[in-house]
């Protein structure tokens, strides 16, 4: 069983940056399809970015391309989401999903 824990959220101003972390246990990152989703106020949870196990490629939602970047530290078995040039519409709970297991999320609030 995979367990993932998100951290790194907070209250920031528009234009700021954050690094969100997803610490995984139970399996190595390279053995997982793993990615980020977000749930904005009043909206369904939607896709942000993910790395596919089969080829190691990372895919991004159009709304975050060029602003968000995924990286990983295999020694820490941790996936990161670097969120730059934040906008108020990026306000959301950000969730990590690893091998179909969800974390509890980390809240990012962007003030204008």
C-alpha cells in the first residue's frame, strides 16, 4: 500500500512562489504513476501535473504550463510541485496521488 503526505502550502500574494512536497512511502516514486491535482473553491478536483511510470515523462494541465514544474528527490522518495507566478485562481487544496492513493492535501491561498 502507498501512503502520500503533502506539505508546503500557505498564504501567499499574487506573483509569489511555493514548493509543494509529496512524501511517498510503501513504494518508490519510479514505480508509481504519481501526480498533482487541485480542488478550487466550489469546483471539482482537477488535474495539475503527473509523471507517468512507463516513460518517466511529466504532463501538465494547460492552465499551469510554464508556471508549475514537477521535480523529484529519489533519495527522499519525494515529489515536488514548484508553483510560480501564483494567481488568485490558483487558490486550492493541492492533492498528491500516487498509485491511486490520495493524500489529505495542502492548502494554497493566493491573495490579490
